[in-house]
C-alpha cells in the first residue's frame, strides 16, 4: 500500500523563517515576516525507510493531504478540510495547509527600527539564535509549566540534564515559548498513573505546530511541608495541586490532619506561596526540592497513597526527529474517523493485523463539529457526538508496518495527523525513590 506524503511543512513559524530569505524592511513600519509553505508532489520511499529530514517531515504528517483528493488544486487544499474543519483556520488548517501567512511582528526596541530584530531587548538576532539547538547538553533551553521545584522542572532535568529550565505560568505559554524561539524544547505532562490524562495538553497538542520528540516518566514523591518550627497539630489548611491533594487524601487522614484542603495551580507554587506570605497555619504538598528551595520544613515524607504514582511527560520541539529502528520507538497520532458502521473498529484493526501494540487511546470532543445529526424517516433524528481520537502505539515511523498501518487508517479517517515518532523511555525507576 502506497503512502502519500503531504508537503514538508515547517514545524513552527520560526523554523519557516530559517528556510526563507530574510528581507530587511524599511524603518517606516513594523517588521513583517512572510512564511511561505511550498507544496510538493507525493513521494515514494524505497522499502518504506525515510532517508533525510525533509523526507521524514513529509512522512511525519502522514498522508494528511489525502483527506482532500489529490486531484484538487492547491488552492482548494490550502485551508480546506485537511484539519478537523475549515473553521479552525487559526490552528488546524494552518498546520496541515499550504497557504501563505503574513504576520506583523512589532520590534521590541529601538534597535529594530533600522530592520535589525533583537532578542532579550539588547542582543541582536544572529544566525546562532536561529540555528537548530543541540540535541543534548547544557545549551538547551527547556520550557515547563510551574515554578522552580515543580515536578515538571524535575522532568525537564531528567530529559535534558544541565539544561536551562524556563518556568511558565501556563501550559500554553510553554508551547508559545518554543514556537517563538524563546525556548528550544518544552516538557509537559500528558498523563498520570492515578489521575489519568491531562486533557488540556492533549487539546494544545492539536492547536499548536510542535512535534513530540521524546518522553520521560517521572515517579511522583510527595512531601507534606510547612514553615520551620510549625507542628502538624497547628495546621488548619493544606494547599496543593488538585491531583496532588487527591493522591494523598488517605495518608493525610491517617496523619490525623483535620485541615481543610485547598487547590492551587501547582505543587511548588503552593510551597512558594506559604513562604512568601509567612503562613504558619498552612501546609503544602510538594516535592522535596520545593521544600529546599523555599526554606520549608518537611513534616512527612512520601505521603502519596500509591507508591506506583508516575507521571508521563512528553518533550516538544519545533522540528520532528528522524525515526530509527535500532531502539524502541513510540508514535503518537490523532484522527477523526469518517461516517459509517464500525469505522473505529476498522481503524484499530489496522494495527492489530500488523501486531502493533497500542499503549493508549484517548477521545476528546471534536470542538469544531461536536454533534452529528442522523435522520431516519422511521425513527426520527439521532444526535451523535463527534470525537477526535489520540492513539499511542509501539512502532517507529521508519518501519514499513507502521507506514502501512497509517495508510490503511487514512482510508477511514477524515483527519489524520502524526504528532511525533520518538524513543520510548526505557529507564528503570524505583517506586520508593524520590524525584
């Protein structure tokens, strides 16, 4: 079965800047950057193996352009039905489409008035700033949600040792930091072994242009902490992230704490809040590193109800990595299936027939087409909810069986996008260990 590949579109606005010549604008107006997406014919890969980055970028968006017929002119495909709907022009269509985007960028200081953009308000933008970041090492800038001491920061350190961690107050800010070249990578949680999926980040994966380039699994080791000198019997309130509170509920009860539970944005932020406001009647649930950073005293260590509490994080980048077959790989996709009988079963059968193991399947509402009406003259009108399906499977996109499986999925899908093909986290972990 032949795999048809869409144009090798850039994985981010900034990477498109690298691939096109930069023009110096007159100093009379704001800096304008034109991002041109070029279209190519379909490519046949010998033996199903991808040999270059450009070929991989084509296969990583696997067959998305097939959603609209190959016979259609480029104008009708650019921003047509390649995404979930044409209404999502600001997100989906611009990801899989081929249209030209004009974006006005306002210079951030006076130095940009003569056509020279700047980074950080003082340093001129150089080719070094736009060059691809190293795959590993201390020069990587990694964005994460939370404040120093958060579990996301620990995950960033595990994924990229000695990296420069950049805290962000929201998940979407971390996505934008990578897209705007403020950071080279983003490390964000997608699921927890007790709390389940983080739905917000699944939705953001579809809205943004980043690629999954890796994963890391981090054991969660919660600590109950308060200001130095505060005893447990003086605690009237415990604050932390909602999932952390839920994961420690039974242990808190065993400790005899009759304190009220209050949810905040993140675990480390709870410790920071107590320290900043000198709250001596309040305790936080956070990591041991957060206690060290904010001068907190640990009242109880390892208070999670289940010692097998693990959070899975994904690493995001502007460009995908080239898949390999010399180590275990995982591939993540999202699709919406066509109308018909047992379509979802047929889609999943494409993997079963090729002995490809699915590690996760997650459904999310199809926001641009939430309800489908089905008319029956004898029964009436039925309302069916429309969903997008996120699937993780254990195979590399360099394998012929994975390419053939997605080619078959394409036959039953109205929308299909490969979020990334990346190495699996195979590092061992100890349930009783810390961060």
